[in-house]
């Protein structure tokens, strides 16, 4: 049995789907946790060192894991480098590439090649390209195209489907905006004509709710799929169910027909 260590949910899901019964996959990020600032336990570091394969996103997405990989002799695969190939310059600093099903499919195929499971990878890629078609059709005829989000996690999705991401914060959601910042954000929401501010699942909805209330618009949830909670996993949630829920939320917020 090959041991695969995956940095966080999208990579673990892909490895499980592609590797099947030939691999045992460990997700370093606990269910429902946010991966960016994850600190590894000594046991995690040992698992990273001994695994057959480590799947991760480089460029500082999970610094603790990248530090652990410096001392590793075995095979590791930076899937951010794979997925960013040929990407627009404006997305060069955005790691949330798995939210674009087409780019995610390229990551899946890279995992399939590494595990020697190209047929399984192709089956999953086919499902992802079908999801891409659903998004293209579902977002083809919308009244609005401005996507107001808690932080800048949806640039890849927006670029794929002709939307304009309007983030309240940058790529990391830790900032505490001042009252002046809030008013600036409210003015931005009003200027776009957006009817919805999207909060996220793993960070506080406080900012999104405050801005939405001041701008007199609604809030909804858009899941960046960095991790799925234990309860949701137990109920059968996975990458595809969450992405379908995201599409429903987008269509409602953007007035799509």
C-alpha cells in the first residue's frame, strides 16, 4: 500500500479518487480547518518524511509543509506549478486554482501520472470537464457579473467564467478593516450594483455581514473548498457537491437565467 500525504482537501480528494484501493491518503489539514496557517505536529512531519508521495501547493501556500519538505528525500509534487502553466499574469499570486475545474483536471492528470493511474485520472478529469460545462451554461446569461467575496479566493473561477471578482480583502483574510475601510467597501459594493456579498465557510462572516448590512444587500455563502467540515463529509459532501452548491448560489446572486 502506497502512502500519500496531501496538503489539504482538494489534493486529498483527487488522490483518493485516482489512487483508489492502491493508496492510503492522509490529509494534513483536519476537516473544517483552514490550511494556510496550519502548523505540523511531529507526527505530521514524520508522515511527510516517510510517505511514498507528498502532494502540495508551493509558493508559500502552506509554509510549514514546505519547510518539512526541505529535508525529504522522497517524491513530492507541487501541483500549483502544474496548474498555473499558461495562466494569466493577474492570477500569478492566487493559489486557489482548484476552483477552476479545468485547471483542477490538469492537477488530477498530474497525480494520475505520478501514481501510474492514468485511466482513473482520466475518468475524474472527464467529470471535471462536465462540471465546467455546467458552469459555462449556468453562468452564460446573467444580469450581473460582479462577484463580491470576503477575500480574493475566487479569481481563477471568475476568470474561467467571465466574472469580475470584487474582494473585500486580499488573498489572506486576516486583516481587520477600520470604519473608514468599511465605508469604502460599502461604496464599492453599491458601485458594482451587486445584490449579494459572499461570505465563506472557514472564516468569520462578520466583515461580509457588516458590509452587506450597510450596503443594504444580501449575504450568501460561497465555499472556497479549502476544507469540508466533518458533518458535511459524513453526509456525503465532496468537491462536486460543493461546487454544485456554489453554482446554485452564484446563479441566484448574479441573476442568471
